[in-house]
C-alpha cells in the first residue's frame, strides 16, 4: 500500500490486510480530536505496558529525525515495522510531518523482498537487515533499532560493495523517548559513540547509568538502567544494561560487552546469561543459536577475553533463541529455558 501524505484521503485508501487495518486505525486515532495516542512497550525488560503519548511530542521527535537525515517533502519512505509499537508509529508520524510518500510492507524477516526501486528512508531491526543485505543499496537512509547491531552484521554491511549511496545508523532510544534520541553511524564511517540530537542533554548517575533530558519529547528527566561511558556532553558509548549484569564469584560481568566480542568471531547469535550456582552465586554461560560444530568451537576458543572470569563456564547450543514480538532477545525466557535444560 502507498500512502502519499502530501495528498492524503484516508477513505480513498485500500486497506486489504490486517497490517493495513492497523495502519488505518492509527491514522484515525492520529487525526482524531484526542491530544494523545496509545503506545505499547515491547516487554523486553518486563511486562508489556500501554501508555498514552502526546501527539505534539511525537511530532517534535519526528522533526529531529527528519532534520538530521535531511528528509524533505515528497521523499519516499518504507514502513516495515509493527504499528503497535513506537517504532512503527513514529515512521508514520515522520511521514505525516514531512509529507513523505510512505510504502507499507507487512513486518517480516525479509521486508525488502518485493522492493524494486530506491527509497529515501527506512527503519528496520537488525534481524530484518540481516535478511535484506542484497537490497540495502535501494535505501538512501537506513536506521536500525530494537536491538544492538552485532559486530557480525556490521562486518557484513562493511563488505557490501553496493552500498555506495547508503547511510546507515544504529539508534538509541526507548518508548519513553518516542523512538530514538541519539544515532551512531554504521556506514559509511563506523562510529563508536552515539551522538544525541539537538536539545537533548545526557549525563551518568552514580551507578554509571545514562540519564536523559529531552524536553521536546518528555518533560521529565529520564533515568535509564543503561550503563554508559560518557565522552562529552553529547556523546556516549553503551556498555550494557545494569539489569543484565551477572555477579559471578564477586565479579561484575557485562554480558552485552562480551557478546560484542564473541560476535566479532562468529556469525551466530550469542547471548551470555547467568544461572544459579552454589559456589559462584551465578555461573556464566554462553548460549549460541545454531548447531554445534568444530569450526564454531574453534572460533569461540580463540576469542581474546580481557579477564579470565569472562570466559564462559559452559557453552550451550540451541536451535532458536527466544525473542520478544519486536525481535529483541528475551533474556528472561532464555534463562528459564537454559535452567530447565541444565
């Protein structure tokens, strides 16, 4: 379905699929007299919640992204994310605000499968990008969110010889910040630090967790549980979630940091978790998605862990790592499955 927001008449649009109907429902909600819309959280760090967001703040968020990327009226955009979540809703709001021509594609692992012409803007999850490498050159500006971009995926993007005119960014944000408030370039020049948008202030609390003040999208100072390294008043490096820190034998281990290290060596999804252990308190385990092989085992054994206690006490291979509906690794469910396995 194509929606031209420079010449929009909702009643003239053809809503044929369930996804189309969800888009119609959101458009009707957006153009209603209500000042807020309902948004569902992903549930990746707890029970999914539904809360209301002011439309004017969603517009402010859309303006920041569109200005940063230089999007202009009449540009083409592609929506391939669920509209239940802020990520999908904000793609529509950006299209409304900047009067883009929005093509919609049913959310799937291969959202670009039927894309045959260039588009100016798209937002995707890492898994979607992983399955769309042959079509990425058709997108001029791509933002990747919902989960961290793995080292393996970054390597595949860097090796793609067709991405001469494509800019790719990793996003940082959450439902409370109305999608992202900072971007980190992956292509053409890889960056280590996220850069916050204009009118967004950052600092770290006493735990080393990121604190955000983005008055255009949220009147409150947002306290995150994301451990960061602050470079300056605008730039920061994400280290991992404090909720995920594993205390093993008195040592604090950041699983996301170790996962990035492992994923430089192997293409598989890799997740570090802690399980209960009588002597260590929590035992470090590495879970690999896929079948066990000598090649994988050799590559993993060659990973240069900084500390001896960073080496997993056990490596488990499973067919599929559980994920939330929007593609994030569900660590709670994974730990439950592994505990039952052990």
